[in-house]
């Protein structure tokens, strides 16, 4: 066996570059979504919060609600609309995470209602950026 790509579990160098590009696109999308949401009255309270069940991309306050926000970013629609990747299981996990964040962080605003929103960010290689928002998404 020669070369690192032949080892079990190793990624060929090209796959690592693609993974880094995917991660960079995701971070770009989360940053852009946070700015876009702030322009629409969302007050960002937390970013990339990790709980036992996973991670919340954004936690914000909006119109009297605590909001856990899932951000899905794509560079095109070849793999479908970004919202299509949020299935019932993921939504259930996002609801659990948002409830956990509120329990541990809301302080005096603990009785404030909470919901889960989703933002799709489309960043085509040809330029421009498109945002779509689904509010109060339920499993």
C-alpha cells in the first residue's frame, strides 16, 4: 500500500479541497443569512451553539419570539432546493436544540415563546445571492 489516499478512511486530496470549499460556502451562507435576518428585525443572540443533539446555526429574537434558525446554503439547484435537505428528523432535532438553548440561556426572558425558522441561501457561481425564509417550521 502506497500513498495516503489508499489508507482506509483517508480522503484523496481533491476531496479535502471540495470539503473545505463546502465548509467555506456554508460559513459564507451563515454570515450572509445573519446579516440578512438582522436587516429584517432579527436580533442575533448566538451563533453556532452546540447542544447535546447538535448545533444551531443562529439563535435570534424576532417579534417577541426566540428563534432557532437553520441555514442551508447551495451554489446551485443541481442537488435540489436547500430546504429539501431539512427532513422531519432534522426538524425534530432543531426543535429540541432550540428548546434547550432557551432553557439554558433565556434568563429573565425564559417565558418567551420560541420557534424554528429556516433560511435557504442560494449563491450561484454566476453571481448574486438569493434568500428564502420559512418561519415557524414544524416537524
